[in-house]
């Protein structure tokens, strides 16, 4: 079986498990929506202020609640599942690519479902919204890659649920910066290409690191 | 003579740090900021050392993944610990400097925010190390995290250029010569201090590894005494 075929099958397996519970659509998105409703109650319900804050809050919520997408139960393989994948001779790099593909698609779904909530609640300016077709997948890919890497290093640890968010949230800074600054540049009529380049560069760096680290990670997880 | 031969690094560090302190206190202060500017001789070298320390962590991490030799893991971990201390020092010194110059300890300034997040990234790295008990497994996981964490460094470094905010851009070549010489001397002093701390921490981590091994062997002996192979004689008796 080719590398990409293996990766595709791993992603399909992860998405199938996720589709049975619909954890992202039925639990994480509503939880994030509750967060978006509560924030104005804390910072004030001034409409112009919320319009200004809307896009930034969207990305912060994607970053913080997106960790729950990464930590979802369907992303956790138990010992027997890992052993089976090893015995099947799946390339660790293909496994990393597959897990990343599945998580990225779910983060993208999370972003897409949360977008209308932000538009409805905060009424943000939607200048250059077409660029979101590039920005959203770039951020989702970055989150997926970070999730696979940090999820990999914390697999089977007792402190996984506390440690993984601590590792992901600060490391996701370039993604948050790239996304927020790109939207701000659009609003001010400046070029957003440097920010897209930053997002793409971070994704590429994480992908290369992930593929190279896949085999050592596989050996580390007993 | 033997003392100098074995402790030449400590002695040199002491001399250079002493010279930097004297120079830092006696050199003419900045005309605009006055004496408060002297904190630059702590803030800038501490930030530089944080970068250096995390750079050494990456080198140790990559080398461990290539060779699997434990001393590379110890180097990566020891350097990360020192790096966290110096990142904290850079942040605190920066805040003390910011109060009289910017009017507040903390502003939402890109360099400050990215540096604070860098501090938390490496705290996470150290937390990961504590969470894994098996030494080889710990080394492997930490090595990968040590490499991933380094992605943040160029962003912290470039933040003053990407967002022109309150924090000044690199000024090492634009300040007056006496101040510049003092700053370079302080950087040298901090680098020597780092080398001494790293050496000491490596010695300590070697002792920690030996202790860990002894504890592991001790716990194995207890388990070994508790779990014994079934005796045929006894099995026959019960049967």
C-alpha cells in the first residue's frame, strides 16, 4: 500500500470514529458558541466594540476550543489499536499524515460551523471574506499538525489532558498572529500576502518536523 | 594551580561578571533616560542568553535523536531550564525598565507577548519531562518537543520588525560607543555565567540519573521479591 493510501486510510478511520460520536459538531461547537455568548457579558455589550472584537475573538476561540478538537476521544488510540497499526506495517509518517489530515478537517469543520455564530453575535466587517477560503484551511492545517505533534508526545501520559493544551496554546501563536493580522490588513487595505506566507511557512515547518519525528515518536510510545 | 586548572571557567566567569558589574555601574548613563537605562545591561544579555540556551536545547535534541546518547538529552534539558530562568529574568528586567520609560510595567506589545509565550512553551517542555518516567521515552518525547518549540524563536526575534510598536528594534550598533562596549561586556559576562550554570546543572543531572537508576533497581527488587514463579511442589500439594 502506498504512503498516501496508508495516510488516507488512517484519516478515514479517525473520521469514521468521529462521525459515530459527532463530538466536534454536537459538543465542541456548542460549547464554543456558549463561550462566544458569555464573553460580551464580561467585557460589555457595546455593539461597535463587539464588531471590532469579533474577528479576533473568533480566532482566540478557534485556538482555545480547537484544543478540544485535538484532544477528542476519537484522536486517542489505545494500546491495542496502536499495536494493531504497527503489526499492519503502517509507515509512522503515513500515520502522522493521516491523523493530521483527519484533525485538520475537523478543525476546519469547527471553524466553518463557528463562523456564522460569530457573524450573528458580533456583526464583524466582512471585507475580503473570500480570503477566508485560504486562511481557514491554513490555520486548520497548522492546528492539525500541532495537534498530531503534541498529541504524539503526550500519548498515554496520565497528565495528557492538562499538558497538551499547555503545549499547544503558546505554540499556536504564529497561527493566531497570521490569521488576525491577515484580516486586519484586509480591513486596512494592505497586502495580506506576508501573513499568508507566515501561516504557510509555519505549516511547512511543522509538517517537515512531524514527518521526520514520526518514527522516533512511534518508538517512544509503548 | 590545580584549583585554577579545574575551575578555570568559574574563575574566568567571576572576573568577567565582576568587570561587567563595575563597568555597568560606572559608565556614563544615557542622556535621555538617566540611570534607569543601566537595566539594559541585564535585560538585553538575559534575552540573548535565553535564545542561546534554547538553541543549545535544539542542538541537544537533534543530537539525541541521531545518536541516542544520554548526555545529549541532559544537555538539552539543562539548557532549557537555564533558558527559562533567563527568559523570566529578561521579562522582569524589561518590565522594571518599562515602568519609568513607558509609564507601565506591561503593555500589549508584540515583543513582550511573544517572549511571555516563549516562557510558557519551555515551561511546557519542562512539564513534559516531569510527566514521563522512563528515561529513554522521556528523552525521545522531549527531543521532539525541543525541536518544535524552537519554531517560536524567529517569531520572538522578528516581532519588533514585523510590528513597529513601543519596543525598539535592535540597537546594538546605533548606541554610543561607551554604552555599546558595556553592553557587549555584559553579554560576554552572561554567556560565561550560562556556561558555568550549564556545567553545574549537567553535573547535577548526572547525579540525578544515577539516583533514578538506583531507585529503579530498588523498586525492581521489591517487585521481584513479591512475584515468584509458582512452585510445582506447592501446586501438587494444593491440587
